[in-house]
C-alpha cells in the first residue's frame, strides 16, 4: 500500500501548502513580503484573511519573524462601481 503525505494547505486561494512555504523560507524568502511575492499567499480573493496568521506562525516557529507587521493589501486593479454589488447596475 502506498501512503501519500497529507498536504497542509496554508492558502486555499492559491493552493499554497505548508511545504511550499517551508521550501521558500529555506530558499531565502524568509519574511512576509517576500513569501507573499514568491508563493502568492495572501494575494487571493481573501486578501490574506485565511492565510496570513499561518504564515506568521510558520515564520515564528522557524525563528524568522523579525517584525510584527502584515503585508501590504492593495485594492482591486480596476475600480468597480458600488452599484454592481447591490445589483443596481448591469
């Protein structure tokens, strides 16, 4: 019987696993901003609401957490009229 290692997903928006994050840290991407840019974590539709604390936890466990800050969250590229969200504009 072949046993597969269970994947621990950190960022569900971009399918980033804990192994992906650990490999990135070993490669030198060892702060929140570079991890974000290298793995894509925190850049999905949730904007880090589901994965930011996991990244901070992993960095802390690895002794790489230098500052208690989060990544820069940017608004969507294209402005969207607010009426679209209420169904008023089509």
